[in-house]
C-alpha cells in the first residue's frame, strides 16, 4: 500500500500526509484478528462476529472495530496528537477503506470508481478472457495489448473532491489487498496455495457441521489454484486496468499481473509435472547462455525448518522461522517454474524496477 501510494501517483498530489497515514493505518488493520474463515461461513454458522454485525461484512467490520478499540487504550493511541475533528476524519476514511476489501462489494466499488473518476466508457465492461469467452460463446478475446493504458484528461482524481479521493483510496487498498497477483510468480503461487489450504480447512469445518461445502473449499475437488485464470479475467485484470487508467504510474503492477496470468494459462494447459520439466530445461538453457562468473553450487535458505525444503508445490505446510538449511542448487531447479524463461523474467524484473525506481517523498 505504501508503494502504491508513494510511487503510484497518490502521494504527494492526491493525498496529504494525513491521507498517507490513513492509507498505512487501513493497510495495517485491514485483516486484524482475521479468523481465517469467510463471511458466508460466519453467517451460515451463526458465528458471534456475524451476529454482532448483523451479517453485514462481519470480518471487515470486526477488523476495523477491533483495531480502533485497541487504539482507544492510552498506551496504543498514537492519534492523540490530532484534534477531535482530525481523528474523526481519519477514522471515517480508514473505515471506508477497510470495508472496501469485502469482495461482495467489489462490483459496486469498481463501478462507483469508474463513475466518479470518469474512466472512459470502453474500459468499464472489463475484459473477457479466453476461458470466459469459451463459456459464453463469445469471439476470441483481444490481445493483452488491449490493456494498454491511454489516459484521457478526464480520468483524473481531483484532490479537492472528497468523493473522488475516497473512491481512489478504496480502489487503492483493493489493489494492495491482492498485490501478490503482481509478485514474482513463485511468491504469488505460494500465496495462492496458502489461500487454497485455508479454504480447504473451512470446507472441513463445513462438512463437520453438516453445512453445504462452499465452492473451491472441498479438498476432494479442484481448489482455487485451478480457477486462477478465471479470477484474473473477471476480477483482477479489469480492476488493475481500471485503476491504472487513473493512476498510470501503477502500470508496472498491471504488467506483472498480466505476466502471472499468462503463467497460469500455461500451467492450466499442461500437467504440473510437464510444467516443471519445461522449467528445468529453460533454467539449464539460461545457465548455458549466462556469461557471468559461475556461482556457488550451495544455497543457504534462512527461515525454514531443517528437512523442510520450501518447494513451490508445498501446499499444506506453514514454514516457520528456524535455523537455516543448506541444499544443493540442483535441487532447487526442480522447484523452478515457467516464469524462469529468460525473456519473461527479464520483462518482469524491468517492470518492477520501473515501479520501484519512482522517487518517494
């Protein structure tokens, strides 16, 4: 969130220092005391949190309410230096941002952002990718260049317009909430597998309580790792693209998300075993073409338990901080993914450097 705000065009310009504080505070508390369960489960199981908030975004309401309850204690109240009116404004903005992370409000928030900030009409319908096109029998999707950003003058966030600023911040935290979509593919893949395991654990709870098992949460069926192409096409890429229309300095995030989308398409079109074999061959070719001095054949991996090599396909183990282990570099090649193809990796690295090179204030 900090990088999106300071390098993406929000601060300075749209936000002042207090606005930046709101961004950081909302990002810190947006999952405070998360139960690892979905709102639908909390509601269907009549969880006390759902009862307290009348079934309305119980998780998000609890995150922000519990955080401000903690800030009410003198030992934690770092906002006491602000006036009463300033504290009220900070609280109101943080509440709006945290509640915006409820995915059930996704379409409404995206539509409001497009309307308030006058995003060009041709971008409002999103993008129908190949998977969805096949389902609804539409013509083939446009090339990835369809997400090229051409920002007209009217797509601009007016810092003097409170509604526009509020919508910009809500979209910004939504993008930051799923920023792993634009991380290096092994990092993004690991996040997805952790989320998948969390969903499977909820599915087991639902089965134990004789509740209907939510889609993608049945361990015996395909999980969310098998639906990422659709998630990118329907939710992620349209959201990133819409945000970048107003804040073009965030385009490297869109480029990286598009690269990961292509990796998921590649993975879904092939078995994981073939995917890994292809990656190993690509890595070997890259090393043959590498003219730099050879590196050591030993890699030190800090922050893992002895005997627990953090492979990309480890789905159910939480890696805990412990003593480092030493593995052979050849062993790590088995954990490579297709993102290691030299051209794609260079493109991702270049996009990330462009994003991180932005000066911060």
